C-alpha cells in the first residue's frame, strides 16, 4: 500500500454500496482488516486483499488510510479501544490499574496476529490517547506525584504490552506447534531426575500447571505491590 494523501472525512463522496452491498467506511475497513489478519496473518494486510474482501476497488482504501502502516495503527487503536469498552474508573487506584491492565492484555491476546504486528507501536489515535489520559488520571488521583506517575505509567503499560506480545506469539503458532511446546513440560521436565534437577523435580506438578497459562496476572500483582510501596503517604492513610 503506497503512501497517498488521505481524503478528509467531509470530502469522501463515495457513498455507493460496494459489490457486497455495504457502504465503505473507516469502521468497515478496520473490522474487515482485523478479520483477515486473524485468519491469514500479516500478509493479509494488503490493499489488494482488503479490496477483494470488501468488494471495493483497492484504490478506494486510500481515501481512508494513506498507507498500510496507517491502517495497522488504526487496528492497534481499535484493540486499545476494545479494552476500555464498558469500563470506567472507580476511584480505587489499585483496582483500576489492575482492571485496565488485564483488559489491555486480554484485548491483545484475543487478536494475537495484530498484537505481534503492533503491540510495540504508538498510534497517537483517539482510543490510545484516551487510555493514556485515563491511566495517568488514575495515578495522579491516587496521590502519585507527576514525575512518579509518569514513570509508573511507562512501566505499567510496557509490562502489559510485553506480556501481550509474548503470549500472542505463542497463540499465533500453528496448533501443532502449540501442542508440542506444551508437551515439553511433561515429556522433558517431568522426566528429570531429582538427583540431577532436585528443584524442578520437587516443584514439577506446580510448574507444569503454572506454565500453561500467562504469567501476566501475577506479574501485574507484583508490580502493583511495588507501586503501592512507592506511593507517598497521604493525610489519613
């Protein structure tokens, strides 16, 4: 998708339905792109494949996105938006951070192919800016000075997205590869002798069970504990 100038919203004249009977819009393009990437991976993010899926001339997509990278950022922003849908802050800073962290992680894990492509990107789009504003607001309202709030925000978001990217990489593997990785814990670690690997042998049932799921929820609790220790004492605490 070569770079072109995006047509401003007010000047997008094409309102005729596509061959599939739908009116082309940014929302329709994003939803279709999410579906295609989920089914076919990164190679589906092309103007040709999107145009075919939409039943529209591929050149029409340039009226909404100047290139493929701009579309990718819109997909990432969509995942951030989905993490915030139906949720609002409660005033309990620790509970609110836990909730939004888990929501971001879940949203990206639910779309592993997009997470692989865009979890490290900064979109600058409305849903991302709303999330940044919300998280900083949680911290500042929770009594954290601005400099500390910014540093905690940085670590908090990076932790959520880093785990999301790692978990997404595993989820994006073919099913056979996922099963093979899971079997290693029993086929290899479960057979290690207590004479040579006493710590693995002693903890193996717990280790095998725990490694089957994401480490993010517990890592998040560890971070929240550290953040609590950094919070300045306030009057009445």
